């Protein structure tokens, strides 16, 4: 405004107008609150990925004894880690075999090229 010595003081106090942006500000604040609620739910882990329902189905048939559920969870984790380990070992062995095969082919072509180059030099 002109009293505060803003732009109106530089231009002219009679042409100064006030534009009310409070409606847009209210919308922006509501949008920020909605987004912060979503972030809060994500931070608390309340966004379900469908794994909780699957987990409940897996352990719902077990009795309510805590140690049996813990034993089941440990066994399930060991099986999952074992399968993951076997898959990784299988991939590693495949990579080693392919690398060896590729090296053998490269060496074979290199020797062939050296022999052909040697034969060419002898003819000269």
C-alpha cells in the first residue's frame, strides 16, 4: 500500500489497487495440509501394499502361542533367504561360464589372427 512506502509510493498513490489473494492462499494451504496428511500416513506405514493381508493369511491358522509364530517366521525367513541365495549362486555360475566361453572365443580369434598375420608376413 501507499502508506507502507511500497511500489505505490514510487508510481503514484492514487493509482494503487489492492488485489485479494486470500482465496488462492486458502486453497494452497488446504492442498499443503492434504499432502502433509499423506506423507504422515506413509511415514507411519499405514499405506498397505497388500503384504499385510498376505502375512495375516499365512499366520492366521497358527495358534496364538507366541513362540510358535516366532518359529514359523524364522523358518519362513530362512527358506526365503535360502531361495534367494540359490538364485544368486545360479546367476553367478552362469555369468562365470559365459565369461569363460567369451574369453575362449576371443583367445581363439586372436591366435587365428596372429597366425594369419604371420603367414602374410612370410609371403612378403
